């Protein structure tokens, strides 16, 4: 059975902005030396925390925008630009908006719950994925389409958990080059989706 275009678009957008492969690479790096049961627990908690944050933005994003007097078309343009910047960093194989800097990587090595930082935020629920889920929910016209976006979000999170669970295997099989290839293909797809968000925002604002 073919998926509706809106659901497929939502899944591709969320899958690319969350980035299961990129997340697995970061997870393998910051949890090196941690025993497998503890790593599994970290993966579960980080997915739950990030999922709760993304769900909060999905359900409450439009309300917050209205409280700030930011129109949805304006946020579509801003969010589209943000996603396009992430697409550029993915395409040119540099750390994306949902990745972590060297300073954040050192911070993650200190005592503390790395399930919250940096795994849940900004690796999984980063600026790109948070903006994307608000944009996608803002594009829905009924509860069926909204449910499709939430299903796409859940599927992307499950795929991310699976990638984290198999992080060591993925890193060994893909290597740096394989991860870069996946990132570049994802960046090209995300660039097209990002530009479409900008076009939608401009059309809704100036041709309504």
C-alpha cells in the first residue's frame, strides 16, 4: 500500500533532520567504554526524552507561535531557511545543526546524565528536527494528517533507537566515508523539502 504523499514527506523530513546514522555515530563516540546494559538504558532514556520534547513542539508549537504573534507563513520561511542550512552542512559532510561541537563533546565526558545532554538535545531533538515537526504539523488540515505526522515521528524515533542499539556495528560497517555518503544523500533530499517550505510560506503570505 502506497503512503500518502504528505505522510511520506513528513517521514523523510523527520528522518533526515533527526538523522539516525549521525546519531548512532555520536552515540558510539560519547558512550565508548560504557557497558552494553548501561548503553541500552542511555539509548532508551534519550529517545524518550527527545520524543517527549518533539511531541511537545508538535502539539504546542502553533499555540506558542500565536502567543508570540509569529504567523505560520513567517515560521515556514524561517524554518525552511534553518532546514536548508542543515541540508548544506549534511551535503558538504560537515557537522549539522543537530550535531555537537568539540566543546559539547568534552562536556559530555564529565559526570552527568548524557541521556539529556547531548543525546536527547541537541543530537536527536535538535533545532532542525524541532523546527521540522512544528512546520509539518502546521501544514496539516485535519486530525488524520496530524496523526500521519506523529506516526512518521514515531517511526523515525524507532529507527534512531535501532541505529543507536547497533551503533558499533554501523560504525564498523559504514566507516567515515559511508556515513558521509548517507549524509550527502540526506542533505540533497532535505534541501528540496526546505525550499518547498519557504515557497509555501511566501505563497501563503503574499498570495492568500
